[in-house]
């Protein structure tokens, strides 16, 4: 099933927006990003934006399995 | 053992700070720890230390790519062409993506095992604690999941057991963070899940460092 890229972007942006603004992420040699900067990167479809989407998707996929063991 | 630590940006300053306890623990257990840090991180220095110290374990903290490890100037200092440097050694590299190609190259060149990450290594942090990483409760669970690998190896466990301990620790931390009322917990949670998914090893599962 093909997933709409815009849907994914909006999903990830919404998930990031749910976090407090004083959070930052250091992502290897991509650098350091505030929540809002990451949202911008997702919107622009940059390499770090795509890495952020991958990170969020990994989270969404893995969580049901983890919660089932709770 | 050889501990390599770059320290030139926020991410590497976090790795630097959180790895200090591992050096102390190793020394307490009788390991002779050779440090290669900051501007001294180079292939020449690493080869020289390996020749003199004949380490059983290399622990790298810094940036990387799928084919290389970076020095303090964010330039490659070890890559797939120089992966013979890992010969007959167990290596753990906290560096983005290096398990993808550098890990297999290390094993092809006689490395016993290579523990690393298949994707970028995420550190969620509270920017209030940028200058004092050890006080950062958001980053702590992420760094502890990584540190447990080294602690387990120092206790004499195998590579496979040590990676498994990290996965188990990640699962416990994840479940704790899910139920946490800390507003910044979701950031820790997501970074932890990402890193845990990316963690794996190549080479001999039964390799030990002592």
C-alpha cells in the first residue's frame, strides 16, 4: 500500500508539535534541532526531515509490540 | 581497551560526558584504558595505540557514516579501506549508520565483532542542560541504554548478551516512559525506540573482551 507523502509529513509534524518546545534533538552529524526546526525540516523534505519521518514510523510500528508485553 | 572520544559539538559533548563513568568502571575492573580524545583522534594515533597496547576492545564515541568514523574536525579518520585497524578486536561504535558498511568491513578484515547502529543515533535533550549533560534527565535513558553494552562487556559477557541487555533495558525504559508524567518524556521515548531498533552487531556473537 502506497502511503501519501504529505499525509506522512503532516502526521509527523503533528506528533512533533505535541512535544514541548524546549526539547532538542541531536541527530548524529546532521546536527542539533529544536522541535520547531525539525518540523521545518520535515516540511522541506530534507535529509534530516526524512530521517525524522523514519524515526517516527519506526516508533509507530514498534509500539504495539512493546505495549502488548506490558 | 581504547576509548576514542571526539568533543566538538553538543552531541559529542553528551557522548563524552556519559562515557566518563565507563572509563572509571573499566579502570576499577583492572582494564588499562588508553584514551584518544578531541584533536588527537586520528588513524595514526589509533594504529600506534593498538600496536603498543594490543587492546581487546575499542569503544568509539563520535560521529560517523555508513562507511566511516569521523574525527574532531568531522573528517573521516577510519573507513572501509582502513577497517583492518579492527583486526582481532571487539568494537562498539556509537556513531550513525556505521554498522551498515563499516561493521561488515571490520569483520571481513579480521575483527571479532562490531557493535553499532544501522541508522542515525538520536539524542533527545532538554536544552536547559546543554552545558551540563549529566543532569539531563531526557538524554539519560538513551545514554544508559548505550552504556549498558559496555558495562556488560566489562563484566565478561559476550557481545550477543551485551546487545541483548541493551534491548532489555530499552524495553524497560520505554515502558517506564510511556507511563511517565514528565512532559518531555515522549522525546526520550521516541529517540530510545529509534536507537534500539537500529542497534545490532556483526561478527562473532560469542566474542568477549576479557
